[in-house]
């Protein structure tokens, strides 16, 4: 018996497993999953119709939408956080109450 004959069934099982676990065969993430779609600062700025620099200023000074800091330089925004920010900014009047 050769080594190829002994390893052949194992090799074929590994190949089948890899093919079964290919990205095309994996189920799509549900849209309720917060990781389903994270927006880059450029995409978030375009969605809010503000400059990317405005988002950066809001991140450093506060007052903007919640953001996710994945690492030292990687920032992302969840679509639901942008929607919540816009809803929080909605006002009926600019007149003061006092």
C-alpha cells in the first residue's frame, strides 16, 4: 500500500469540507445584526450630507453620532446609530423655552 492510497480518503474528506465551507455556501447575516453593514466615515458623511471633517470633529469634541472604533485608526458607523442621531436632532422650533 502506498502513502497516496492511505491518505486519499482523508484528502477527499478535507477537500469536501473546504468546499462545503466556502463563503458562497455560508448563510447571509441577518440585517438586524450590527455587523451586517458598518459604514466607513466617508459613507457615513455622505449619508448625513456633511463633510468627513465634520464627523471627525464630532468624534473628537462629542455631539455626533455614536461610532465604533475597531482599532487605533479604524472607525465605523452602524446605520442604526446614524438614524438615531438624525432622530435626536429633529426639532419642532428654534424658539427657546425660557
